[in-house]
């Protein structure tokens, strides 16, 4: 297919639009500070945007003018860029002379001046910020074929798009797929073909794979399995969301020519999608990883598009240990102590919850007396993760748990008492 080189860039207008909350009932909302704001903005912007022009909408009653621009401030008469203001709305608009650097500086200035000029900053609650580009190209309908133009545009857009691939569609992979699908083209892959959406796989088969997101359980063939899947999808990078044995990221990176990120997952399985958006997503990458800066930026941007905050840790080993030592194993120790204290309460014929109420205020003020429910540690996180680190001292968690199950007959049903009272909700 031949490429058509455009004589002029297709940008018609770049628009930054910012909206804030109005007051009053629906369809009658007003900004009580708008009139004062307008005067103050004029004072602050007039040195750069000298030409003030009221628009026809300026005559609309305040109760009907919510989010309608009423005034323009231009650099010169009939020239760009310009700032537009109305009740609850301000925009920055530029056109053919647009450059990102200039537009960025102007945008920062406009936002700063808005906050400075607004009479009651405490009540200024921004609810929407949009950066929008309007593009158009010249087209001669008499000499050119409109269908060829559409095909060319569609082809070009496909080249720009890339897909995310989620491997393992279980309790971690499924919510991660839902999360990323909100902002990106994404497909899921699993050893169970019934879990794979074949329609999406077919739709996105032409797209390059950006990140391969690994959400499969760890086993002795984990690295070999990832290498095999890597050869199938040929991604630009790999992100491991699974809980893994320390040094796994390092060993895998040594075998691959694409960057490998480790990004431990936190949350309760039954509400994982919500927790993914609530918790900061920690991640780490080896210092000698290829395309390291690209991988860091690309992953941060992907998560940001999903509404997820990220934090980079110094090394993957630090994060691999953190997931096991200060998350699941620490949780196991806390439950162990609840088990031990419950056995003491039973042996002395006292109520466990009443005994622990003594620590309620201490924990409230100091935050270092957490009360756990004294149930049996089941599930596939706390105990199985002990095998990943193989630390003798941590195996005490499993030993105490098994001893508790033998001595306390209802250890595996105690959870029901606390779940019904909504005092606890744990995924162990």
C-alpha cells in the first residue's frame, strides 16, 4: 500500500478543557463565585491574552449557563491561542501554530491562574479534565477515492495499536484482564481453552504484543513455561504478577532479550478488581534489563490509564521477598498468635473476643495490637508461599496451624462466626 504524505499537519484544534462542580439542583446549577472569578482572571491573563470578547452566550441567565463558555481571551483579535471561560468551565484552545511545549506551558499557566483567582479555593472541586485534539485533512472528492482514504487511515491506526496479553485467567489473571481492558486492547490466554475469548484473539491477531502479563501459579517449570509462552506471542516486555520464588525475575531476565518486570499483586481474591485499583502496584526491574527505561515508562503509563498508582522498588529480589515475608507470611504469624491465644482462652474457659477487647483501644491509638480471628489457615497463599522461600523459621507457621487444627475441633468453621458478624473478611 502506498503512503500519502500530507503537505500540512492534520491538526485543526488542540483543546484543554477543565470543569469543576457547580451548586444547586439539577438543571439550575450555578457558580456563585463566577462573576468575581471572571474579573480576576481578566486581570491575571490580560498581559498575555489582551483581547477580551464576550460571546453571545454571555447573555444567558446564570441558572441556564452551567458549563457553557461565555467569554474569550485571545492573544490578539481573531488570533490563537485563546482562553474561554464560563460557569464551571475553562478551556485553552490552539490551532495551526500549536507546539506541545508551548501548549503545555500555557496549560500550566491557565490552571495555576484559575486556582489563584478563584475566590473560594476550598469549594473549587475539579471533576473533569480533558485534553482533546481535532484533526482533519484536505480531500479532493473529484480526483481521489474516499474508500482508499478510509482503508489507509484504518491501516495506519492498526500499526499504532498494540495488544496486552494476560496469561493465566484465574483469580489474579481474570481481574487484571478486566482492569486493563478498560483502556487497552487485550486478550487472555489459558491452558483451559474454554476461558479464552476466541473472538478477541481473532480480532487482535494482527496487533503486536506489548506486555505479556504472567498470572500463572509458580512451579518448578515456571521459567520454562514463560519462555515457551514468550515464543508464542513475541511481546516487547514481560510483567510477572504471580507470587514467585526469590531470584526468579533475575534468572528469567538472563534468558530473555526483552525486559522483565516483577509487579507483586495485593488484595483479596473475591474483590481483586477493586483491590487492584485501591492498592499501589509495586514493581521492579533488573538494572541491566534491555530497554529498561522504555519498560518502566510503558508499564507506569499502562497502569495510570487503568487508574492504578505505581511505585518502583530498587530490585526485583526486594519485592519478591516483600510479597512473601511482609505480606503472606506476616499475615500467617498474626493468625498463628490468634490461634495460640484462642487455645489459652479455651483452656482457661474465658471468652476469646472479650479477652481481646482489652487491646481494642491500644490498637486504635498505637496501631500495633491487631486482632485476628482464630481460624485455620487454608487457601493457597499463606502456607503454599512458604515453599517458595524455604526459610526454616517460617515453617513454624505451618506447624502451629496443623497443631491448632488437631487440638481445636471447630478450627475450620470458626470463620463463619466472624464473617456473619462482618468483623473480619480474610482471604488466606
